[in-house]
């Protein structure tokens, strides 16, 4: 595991909260959902990784720079804790991997002619639609 991912897991603060879902009346009494909070400024990320993480996190990121992940799909605290931690690891690893650079493709002359021919045919079909002149 990457040291940045390990640092994120070490800095994560867990808080258990009550939430609806499966479990019957037990849901109202037991706080099984976990809320994981990580300060992304404390991670010491490089600027490009920081910006990627900010873009990937979206609404999970607060204005104060805290990444908030909530897991409540399971009925036990332990399973929800593992789910939240796995989500955090996936998010940080996604931010750490740089995006693939796009390779420009070049269309040959025959391809250009074919493309223009199909465009012309499509335009003719659309031009023939409409009111009919008698």
C-alpha cells in the first residue's frame, strides 16, 4: 500500500451515527453507520494529485477541506467501517494515478471523403423533411 494511502487511513476520524435502512427497530437504537473524515490538507499531496482528488471527491469534500465518507450499507459497525475505509483507499489511489494522455488519431483521405459523403446524405434526408409543396 502507498504511504499516502496509509497516511490517509491514519488521519481518518471515525464517528458512528444512526441512520435508516435494514434492521427493523434496531436501527433507531444502534449507531451502525460510520462517518469517516479526513483533512486532505494534512495528507501533504502534490498540487496535481490534490486537484485530482478534489475533482474526484466532488460533493464529499467540504469547504474546510475535509473529505467526508459515509457508509451505511451493512448492519454492523465493523462492516461499515471496512466499507468506508475501502472507499477512502480507492478514492486516494484514483487521485494518485495520473490520467492517460490522449493519443491523437489521424483520419486518412478515404476516411474523410466517406465521412463527408455520409454527412451530405444525412443533410439531404433532413432537408427533404417538412411541408410538401403541391
